[in-house]
């Protein structure tokens, strides 16, 4: 069963919360982060993307980057922008985007649960990204990134969390420039803290990583590396747990740098052996059903539908649209075997829109783009329960938690 515990969060003074809160480090490149933090010395990007404060051209994984993160975090604390809660608490974090609301419980989850697969995974991690988070955690002695967990709905938890929200006022309540409302409540009542801990232990058999595989893996490896010297705080890591019924997954699309020696017409002819080409359009095509794909090639969009019998419709992995695309097009015709390491493929979250796919092809940076139908929560659960993993970058969750509102210290 799932073990969670309250923790003493490092968090901003209420008047600075909106300025401190920043988008997750892994959805921005360095240029975007620098632009977003421009004119805002309180942005948590100075800690999660500290290269923005170093000379241009500094390598992302240079030791100076991690030392700058530590320096900036300490400065934030010394200037009283951030303070440590006076007791261990849970926190309720609600996000509202385009009328869609989802509410999670921010807690410290057990590294042991991660190691024992009580916290289930559905993706492999990339070693260089893991190592980056390990170094950031060790140098800063803090977990600055939140791991987004999902669990199957439990009525009692929904009731307990909802009642606290109704009866108490949030400590933070603001709307960011992207139109997302972020509200946070402190759960500091000992009786409710004990009750929430017990309900998870008794009624939540497992949780699932929705977003943050690298952060979770890094937390486990930091504890393992410290061994017997690990502080007690390293036995848990920062998570926000959401009931699955409130979550939505967006599409996670692909762009490809070259056609592996094919002309556009040759590639279309080969694809036609496994896919019906339903329509051709000058406007972006968004799939409206499973096993449909949009393809942008040579200035045109095509709607593709996988032909029944060309793929396994039952297996939890092989039946996924990302797997169908991988097997029947990316591997077979484009020679992209390992999407984790192949530099010819990149991934574009659905929040950026299909126009981003078209722009990257039209600019000449890429030659081909695919839009996909989103994975469902039940598909994610089925894959994780089977012990399998999805192809890389299969799910994009939105809205995303902001960094900086709640940090877990390891010191």
C-alpha cells in the first residue's frame, strides 16, 4: 500500500508566491527560461535553470551550473523570499485551466515504495537527464522538482480534501500568464494529517508516475548513493498525488529531421501499405479517434488510419498509438529504432499546438511531423500494471505544477 508522510516545505512568502512560481525546468530550454525570468529576480528558474545567470555558452551540465543553483537557493532563503514551515504538513494544490479543475495532495512519498514498484512507472529514463537531477539534488540538498503521481479515485480522500478546501482559505491563489489558476492550502491539523496518511495506507494499493520519471529515479539514486550516511529526509521525495478521474492527458507529437533517403512520394507509398490515407489538407489535422494520425510532409497534412490487422489491438503496449507509429513508420521506414537516443527525432507536447509541428517543418529544421491521439489514463495504468514501459514521451499532462511553491529540503 502507498506510504506518504507530511513534510516541512520550503515555500515563498505569500506576497512573492506568483513571482517565485515558475514552469517546470524540463518544459523550457535555456533561452526560453532566460526570457521568462527576465526582469523577475524572484523567479524560481534562477534555481531550476541557473545557467540563465551564467555566461552564454556555459554547458548545461557544467559544475558551475549546480553551484549557481545552490548559491541562488541560499540567497532566496537569506532574503526571506522562502521560509521553512514550522511543522510537517500536507498541502492541497488545485489547478484550473480552461474550466478544467484538478486537485492534488502534496506529500512526501516513500523511496522504498519507488524501489518496490508500489509507485509504478511507465517510461524508461535517460541517463544524462537522471544524472543532471542527481547532481542538482546533491549540490542544492533539495528536491526542487515535484513528481506528479496519479491513483485510482478514493471517495473518502476526495471528501476529506474537498471539505478542507471549503472550510479554509488558500495560502496562495493566483493566475499565471498562461491563464492557469494555482491555489494552495496548508493542511496543518494533526488529526486530518493522520487520517490522510491512514487512508492512503489502507485504500491506495499503488500510485502511478504521470510526470517526473527522472525526478523520481534521481531521488532514489541519491538515497542509494548516500547509503548509511543518507539523512532521514532522503528516504522520501516530493510528490503531488491526483485522483485519476480529475486528470487529462494531451497528445505528445513527433517531428523528424529527415526521410531516411526517401522522397516524400516514396514515403507516402510505403506508408500506404499499413495505413489508409483518408484525406489531404492544408490545415493541421488533429486525430479525433484512436489509431488515427496526422502527418505533415512537403507542405501538406494527411490523415492516416492504421489498417486493422497490421498491429496488435490487445497488447497493452503494442495497441498504443505511439507504438503503432513507432513500429509501422518510424522503425520500418525511417530507421528510428531507439527514440530515447536517436537525434533525428524530437517530441512536441500538445500544449504547444499543431502549429508548432508545422512551423518546425516549414522552417527547414525538420522534414516530417506526426500528430497523435492522446493516451488515456486507463491505458497508462494498464501498461504500468503489466510491468511494461511505454515508448518515450507518450504522455503530456496539462496543466502542470509550478516549481518553487513547495520544495523538499534534504539537509
